[in-house]
């Protein structure tokens, strides 16, 4: 992870001076953030430009933490985040608006996975040699300790938290550093078992299957009607005093055209 971060830091150091020049153009919105919806933003960007004339420069690879540092430093204009602002940041120069939600799903490369009861997830995570119902080895993929998706499922299912702590002590279980690393591993490992946002899988066209929880298949329909209960939210974050393009982007996401664009990428639009 340290090596990857160093390479990223070098890439960012090279890219940001170029972006600073481009940023002088008022018709460009520089945006970065969580990998869980960054591809969706790339797909929405051309429609936003067609509607407003403003180009969205989507910067990939920073993640939420890197993007938040960049926006505080004035290097980008907006962040798509998987968590609301902390109280400290919310009282400062940034504002946050929830604009979309998507099912938080269990994913696998298994061609025909059996469904799982929510109460059994912790036992699967803690098991040393878990298997799918057909006997196929179930290969757990973990995320980092600061990952938002893990925090969401641990809040919803407290028993999972202790199981994850124990699983982290096992050297044979891979830990994915980013959302993109996570789905790449899940596609490559036979019988994989991981956690991701439904919208990312749809937008990136990943070769993965969703695992039903308590007999309910995850989808935008089951999330909207409340039968599927696990979700993740996305927020658009931008400075209070430097927000013209970001405000227009937020307005677009809440328009009919923007809402349709979000639905096409596996995200339910929300508004305030």
C-alpha cells in the first residue's frame, strides 16, 4: 500500500499543475472522490456538458481521503464522497449534499451463488474454510480498516465487526485498498466473497454476481421499496465560496436528465 501511495503521490504531483492551468477555465469542473461512484460520474459528465457547456474533469485514483485533501488545498472543485462531512469539516468552508444511494451488496465470481441470511454473514467471515452451498470454497476479500462499506455493514450487523477483526489476523485473506482493487480481485478469485456498491458493479460492467440477503435480491427496485435494507449514500462536497460549477452539477443531478443518468449507472437519485 505504501508503494502504491507513493506512486499516486508522484502522479498527483505531476497532474495537479496541469489541472491548475485548466482550472483557470471557468467552464471546467475538476472532480474526484470515492471509487464507488467515480465511473458513474465519468458517464454522467458528457450529459452535463451537453446541458450546460461545462466540462467535468474526472480525476481517478485519489479516493475520498485524497480528494478531500485536494479540495481543501484548492486543487479540485468538488468531491464525490461515500460518507457525510465530519462535524469539523461541516462547520468549516465545505458543504455536503446527498445526491444518490445504491444497494450495498455482497459480490462473488461464483456463477450461481446461494443466498445468505444476514445473521450468517459474521460466521462466514470468521470461518477458516467457508464454502458455498455447492461445496465451492468461499474466498473472503477484506477492505482496509477505514473503508466506508465495511463500516456500514458493521453498523447494520454488529457481529460482523468482531468477525472482521479476527479475519484481518489471517495472512491468507487479501485486503483490497481501493474500490477498483476490490472488484478486480473479486472477478479474478474463484468463489470470491466481498462487499461493494451495486452502482459500481453496474457502471463498470463487472463480471460478478450479487448474493441475495434474507431471500431478497439487491436491485434499485428492492432498495426503493425497502425490501432490500442495506445501502450506501453518496455526497457532493464543495467549498461554500467557490462553488458555481459544483452547484450547477448538483442541480443537474437533481434534474430529470440527471436522475435518469444516475439510474442508468445503478444509483437511485435523491434530493433535499
